[in-house]
């Protein structure tokens, strides 16, 4: 009887531990993913070293998740076509960046800003550039509006100060964009208004992409994990997900490896 009671107690304890590891609050965002508990500091540290980075995108109403090359290298370049040429933004982190206008044939060029540019948005006020830097405790972030006019007369003027470096974004409407900064989720309007929505810090996981559904649900792609933020009144319910083949993982030198999987 004592052995049986001990076995039952061990099974109960094990089930509690396992329940903490994998949550089943709602369906995963994509096939092949499992819900996960809120990561511990050690798990986030492990994920920081992961060689696997996940990009999220919307295909219709479904979230598509793809594995992208391990990046964070120098000189990430973004471009957008404008009526008289191109806008090019470069993000080289602490090594610098910039924003340029160039003619369609690339023969004429003008530098508009020295800021690191992480992407462009077409808005009701024209092209917006999201820019900033997070490095060694230094934080800066802003939305730049590129003025209209002949290319060589274009300028980049600050529309809004984010206070924190932008990491990913999603267009909400022609008049607003939802931005993930190193401090959380923020709504920025073309009027220049900045509205903090939810504080969460993913900066150690290098977020690379973000989706926004018509109902306001946000998914974020990053190293090792993806997250889902579901509106709940004035806040969000935050859920974490891992690949189904990687419910357990550990740090191995400068990598975060799945346990008992082909990875």
C-alpha cells in the first residue's frame, strides 16, 4: 500500500510538472507547434543562443511560420519603390545605418538620415521609416516621415519618438501601425500620437516579424519561440509556442538544442 501510494504521489507530481511545461489554453497558431508556459530566465537565456529563427506571416486568415537563416549580421537592407525612384534603409546595428533616396536608374542619390532603418510603411501621410538602435543599454527609436517632392528635395522628418528601438511592426490601417519595440507593443498614428499597448520584452530573442489579424490578434516570430498576443480589454493575453518536436531543450555551448530530437 505504501509503495502504491508513493507511486500515485509521484505520478501526480510528474503530471503537475508536465502541465507547467506544456499549456493547452488554446489551439497553436500553426500545425506542428505546441503551447508552452511562460519561459524562465534560464530558458530565455538558452533561446537567446538558438540557431533557429522563426518568421511569421499571414496567408489569408492563417498564420504561416517558416524557418529563416540565422541572421543578425551587418548591413540588413530594406527598400521601397516611390514615384520617382527608391527609398533604401540600412540597419547595421552599432556599426551605423542610414536612409537614402535614389533615382530609378540609381544614378542620383541623397542621404536623408543616419538612423538605422528596420522597415518602411506606406501610410496616409506618405512613406514612414521605422528606425532606431538598441545597444549596450542605449535605446533610441523613432518613426520618420519621408516628405514628398522631387527626389533631391525629399527630407526625413521625425513623426514620433518611440523611446525604445523598434524590432518588428504590422500595419493596422492607413493611419496607424502597431510596433513591437524592445519594451513592448505600441500603436503609432500618423498624427504622431504614440500609445503604449502592452509591455513585454523580447529583445534577447531578436524578433524579426509580426502579424496582425483583423480581430487584433498579434503573432511574433523570433529565435526558438513564437508568441501570440490576444486582446483582452485594455491588455493582452500572452501565449508562447515551441515546435512540436522541441518541447524540451537545453543550452549547449553557444546553441540552444532540442532534447531527444533530430535537432
